[in-house]
C-alpha cells in the first residue's frame, strides 16, 4: 500500500447535504444538454418552472410547520426534486402539469411524511406517477428528435416554446406536427414484426448510432453525469450497477433471437427511456432506497428486473418510476434482512431482533 | 347516567368521537372502493345504514336468548338477512345503482363496522340505545362516505351530484353541478390511490380539529396562575 504524502492541512470536509445536492444538480447538465439539443427548449422550461414551484411549496410548508425557511431552502433538496421531475416530464408539457406534479411531489410525497430524510418514496417519482396516471395523454406526448422531424418542420424557438407551454399558441396545432413515439413506445406497438424489421422501419432505430436516435445521447449524458457523481463519491456503485446489470441480463435472457415476440435488444433497454436517469439519479436516492451496500445490490437489481417486466409485459412503455416506487415500499424489508455486522459483534443482526 | 346524557353520548360517539370510518377505520373496503362519486357513496351509505340499524335492533332483542358460543354465527346470519333484504330492495327500486355498486352490496355482510357494533354494543345494551347506536354509527359512516365521494367527484370528474337520478328518480335529473369541463379531471382522485389520499387527509383534518378542541378546553379549564413560582433546584426535598 502506498501512502501518498501531501502537505497539511490533511482534513477533508465531509460532504454535507447542500454540497451533495449541488453535485447532483451539476451532474444533470450533460443529460439536460442532450435533451435540449434533441427535443428543444421544453425540458429547460420544465426545470425552471418546477424549481420555482418547488421552492415556493417548500417555503410555504416550512412556514406552516414553523421551521426556519431559509435554512431548509439552502439544502437545495427541493431544487433536486424539481430538477429531476423537470427532466422526466415530457418537454413542452403544459404548465399546469409541471406545477401539479411538482406541488404533489414536494407537499404530499415529501412534507406530509415528515420532510427531507423521512419520505418513504422518492418525491420526484411520486410526482411523475401522479401526473402519468392522471393525465396519460399529456404525459405520453413526446417530441420527435430534431433531425427526424419531417421536411420543413422545425422545433419551436425559446419564445414559441414558452407560448406553447402556457397555452398561448393555439390548441396544440404546433405540437401535433412535432410529436411522435418514443423508442420504447415505437417498439411496443410493432408486435408481429421481427426486431430487424422494426429497426428497418422506424427511423428512431434505423438512424441511431447504437440504440435509438436522440435518446441514446440523452442516456449517455446521464451516464456521464452519474459516473462523475460516482467519482465524487456522492453514492456507491452498488444500486446503479445492480439495476443496469439486472436490466441487461433480463433483456439478454428474453431477447429471443430477435423474433416477433422478442422483448427488445439489450442496448435499447439500456439507452432508451429513463434508464440512465433512473439508475444514477433516482435509484441512488439516499432517503428512499436501501441503506446497506448489500441491501442496495438487492434494491437495484429488483428495480432492474421490474423495469423490464413492466416495459415488456405491462401496459406502459416505460417503467422506471413504477419500479422505483414499488421497491421503495420494499426498502425497509431489505434493510431488515441486510443489516451490516456491527464492529465487535459476531454475526449481523436483523433490525427487528430483540436486543439482549 | 341519565338516559338523556347516555343518548347524547351515543350520538356523539357515532358521528364524531368514535366514527366508524375515521376513528375505528372499519369498513374501509367499501369506503375506498365505491366513493368515486356522490351518488355511489350515498347509495352505499344508505344501504349500510339500513343494515346497521336492523342488525343492531334484532341483535339487541335476542341478546339474552343467544349463548356466547354461537353468537358470532347468529350475528352474521342476522346481518346477512338484512343485507339480502337491502339488496332485493335496491334491485327493485334503484337497479342501475345496484349494478354500479355490484359486489359491494353483498359485501356489506363482511363490513366489520356492522359486526363490530353488534358485538360491542347491541349484544350488551337495550333496544332503544342499540337502535340509536345503529342510526348514529350508520350516519357517521355515511357522512364520511359522502364527503369522500364529493371530494373525489369534484377532483376527478369536475362535477358534483352527477347521476343523482339513479337514486332519487327523475326529480334529480338537473341536480348536477359542473365545476369544470370534462376530460380535465385529476384522474388519480377517482383511482384507488385517490381514495387512500382523501381518506388520509380527512383523518388528519379530524385530528387537527380534535387537537384544537382539546387545547381550547384545556385553556379554559386551567387558568394560568399569576405571579412567580419559585422552584427548588438544589438540595433534597423534604
């Protein structure tokens, strides 16, 4: 073992909540850039709007609970929830959808359960799911990637995007021209075709470098941000790696040689939808996930399996939010069976065991 | 205890202090399942009220004749009889509503609120208190059903009192209030999670009100003593 010598002071400041949240916010930038490049200004508007709502809700709830408002706003946790929600919601979603999802995430999913550190469910995913099951049409209206738009159609500029979001641009006429299926959607609704035929038919797949056009870059962006967070030791590798490996393994097992009942190629599952956003920004939530490293492996792997199961055999094209919420339910049980050995103790205890 | 105060106590227990839905949390299955609209909630509330009053009355009448060993089966038989009567009545007069409520009408037999009242109250009290208890518990349960149904209907469908004609006949055709256009409702309120959310919020609201009442009462009862009080912090207390 090599001891590197560095000059004093040797002290390291521990990562506090505020710093962790700032790192997470920074790490979303590559994914956000990819989203904005491919789908226009929508995601950026989502995030700004969600942040405003989240800070207002957080401040309001803290004032009602008679807690120091500024102190709690400074930990940036509301901003992270808002930012993740803004990234997950479809670009150019109507403003009330963003407001409702964010408000629900902050007020109901976070503060009604006791605030930061007490919420059993990931607030951003609760907000997303409430919006998804309440407004399925608005939530599944995704933009077609910039370069796959039909001839003569372009993505709206910033001003036009704001007008669309706030409903000043007429009734959906602009949106209708630029929306299309997501890769997972497109794949799901081509039953009866071989994987190769779907690939050849859908420009989303045929124009792609490795997996699905546009979406692969978004996912690679989130992957890059996630790797940077891993390097910064904001979270451990266990949960995301377990989730991605389980998803890849499931996709490999049920690939079925590309037949018409195939579950889809491995790379499509890894680089489409919200896979990477989920793996590095949602599954790693320190509050609502399992707490020991062994527990995180189980937690992540189960999410990976559930994502595949719901995507392929369920009703919804993407499943990250549902899978995460289901496993949030199970996290306390995982913790109960995977408590690490306490130093000085012979074998590990169960959390529910009686103390002697 | 005089009769008057006993009856008052029964009423307060049924409607508020010991409300079957908000405090005892009994009968949650129909409560959560059919409160999507006001008319469904009212239909089930009335059916439950009818069964509860009938079963409490009969159980109280036969309480001395039935031995402890067989009381539960006997209670269930009585309840099932009244549920069957209610079911036939609904089939005769509000057939469409009966079809909407479906399995939840027969399932009133298994509603623990009803068996609970038969066991905990009617089997130990006289005819009049037991009947009153049935009425009050039924009204308390029905009122909660109505409020939940109303909230969920407003949030989910944007209407209130829609389709009331299913229960009240053609008179109620025009009772529907439309608060906002259709297709814009918060669908989650109509789905099962909405039922849990609204019920949870109502229980929280009741706790807040109870807390405030208790605080006000305590403030009224114990006026703060004026002047300073010296508290000994050292030495031994002799």
